[in-house]
């Protein structure tokens, strides 16, 4: 199981058990402690401190019904009515552009596109050292859930008034977030068909690996309050 998936399972367990009136601050502290316990049990905490790239790590977007707030911890996105919100990691676009530049260079050199759509992406390797450097700022310049204190100034909290709202919460695996799951999936498929390398108008740190129907994990939920 990947670190991200394992972190997701621990975070899900915590959310299911936390009190309904939990505040965003209490969530950040509580979910951090929940992951930290697993470091003490299974992983050397000092190494995790020095190597953020090895930590259990995930993002979360949560709606608190009692507090009428949306909390965005890490890179996620949402639509509230017609207003779009996201909370991207800093340097994500620069990393994506770095990979895209290498992809274009390899294509000009004659490397077939099919070779760049394999699990082993030579263009992605170019940005990995920089990405690891960026991760040294994890929970310093940007927020994630990784068992270390979350800088709450980097958590986006969106308050809602008491009128009726349609809310869509999603991971960052959708290049464009639409009003329905079907439309969001259709836009994703269009991206796959027209730019599977993700080097055009939309750039990403990964391509659509051959055989996969997406370039990243994705979650989508729509509801009214």
C-alpha cells in the first residue's frame, strides 16, 4: 500500500470518529496526532522529520455541517454555488512546466509519445530532485496531513451563510471541475484524448499512463445544504 493510500485510510478512520462539532483547529491537531501515533509504532520519527518525502501524506477537503464551513487542507478543489476555490501546492505549476519542457525536448529528439506514457516516465525524473527539495517545506510553506503540525494559516476555511448552497468537493485529479460528475469525467476524457502528456494548456507533474483512465487519483462529491 502506498504512503498516500495508507494515510487516507487513517484520516478516514479519524474523521468517522471525531465529534460533529469539531472545529478546523481541532481537526488539524487531532488528525496530526492520529498519524503521528503510527510513526511511533512503525516508523522512526527522526527520519520522518528529516525526510518529508517518506512520510504518510494526504490532503483532505471537509464540510462541517454544524459550523457551515469547508476546510481545504492541502491540494484540493471545490465549487460553492458558481464560485470556484482551490488550494494548490506552491511550485506545483513550476514542477509541471519543468516536466513539460523535458517532454517537448524528448519528442523533438524523436522519442515516441507512447514511450512517455509508460509507468517509467523519463521526463518526470528530471523534476524529482526539485520536487524532493520542495517537500522540505511540507507543513511550512504549504499544508498537508502528514503527522507533523499543520500551519493553519495555509488551510483555507470557507464559511457559508444560511441560504441554500450546492457544494462540490473534489481532489485535484480533475483538470476542470464541473457541475456534475459526468461533465467532470467528460472533460477529463477530453484532456486524455487531446493531450495525454499534459503539456499543453493544462500541465501536470504526471501524464496519462497507458492503460489508465486518469493521470491522478480523483474524488468527487456533490450535495446541497
